[in-house]
C-alpha cells in the first residue's frame, strides 16, 4: 500500500449473534482497532455488526427483541473504543428484516438492507407489527417458466427446476395463482398442482424462495414493464 501511496479504510466485523465471522464484542474489537490505527496504509473506519439470522424471524416483536440483543453487543464494542479514546465513524448493520430496529436504536448510523430491492417468498412470510404480512416492499424478482406438459386434473410441468430457482429457502410461489403449489421436480422441472386450466406453452411467473442465490444462477436480469423489455442488466458478481 505504501508503494502506491494508497490508504484503505477497514471495518471490524463483530460477532453479534450470527456466529459466522467476526470477533466478540469487547477487548478484541479494541485490539483490532489499535492495530488498524498503527498499520501504514490502513485507517480504522468503524464496526460492522450484522446478524443475518434475525432477518427471517417471523413476528415483528420477536425480530425487535433479537435486534435489541444485537444493539447491546454493539454498545459493548463501542464502549471499549470510547474508553480508549478511539473514534468510531461508522456503525453499520441491519438488513431487510430488521433495519427499522437498528435505524431506531440511536446506536447504528448506517443500515444495509439489500433484498428489499427484489424480495422473495421467504421474506413474504415475515409479519409486521400488526400481525400482517410485511408489505413495505413489493416483489420485483420473478423467474419466467413455461408449461411443457399437462396431465389433466393431476399436474402441470414447467421447465424451471433447481437450476432455475434456488431451493434453499423452500419452493417458489406461483404469482397470481395462490391455489397452485410448486414442487421441485429435479434439476430442470417443476410440478404445479393442481394444474387448473393450464395448457402447454402457458407461462408462469415464479416468486423465488430466496432471491440472492436465485439471482446468482443467471448471467443477466431482464428489466420488464408494461409488456416491454426496458433493460438487460448483467449479473457482474455472480459466482461462488
């Protein structure tokens, strides 16, 4: 970094309950912050306190309680820095399911929801404070599937299986057909029951169970409105 006269700001990842990466709140945060301050070419930018598990807790009151625990652990990390006289410019965390709680905590000064731009069937199972399905964001991500076979009164088969829709958060929903159930039929097929009046060649809009890994299956996203393709966006960051 010194060779290129560059300075990189870093955030310290704090384990606030997700138990993926991050150091425990407390002395380890302080030790890393001191190291960042001492190292040439590096500046301490703040702390990253995100718990992905909390995003899909169904009841709003339970999500709020879980986020309160995150806030308390974040405060512990901040207290260590404050006692040492180290300024913490950025406190970031939260996601589509909990961002309102982090934003209202007076501890976080940045939230990082991402799935809200697409939404998915799993987020649609969350409830708001009134006990109704969350509705502040609309579903915008769909997988277009075509009916390739129909067994009358039994099932329809579409050309979208696990290679088309990520199965990790359950099967997709069928837009506009709440009475229909999608079941994975393998890599390349999906089973729709009951088939209703579907015919070979009909197209269905599937709501993915999990938007992130579903997007990762594709090279491009198609921007579509009023029966017109408005844009084609490459998925630049796809991959493992």
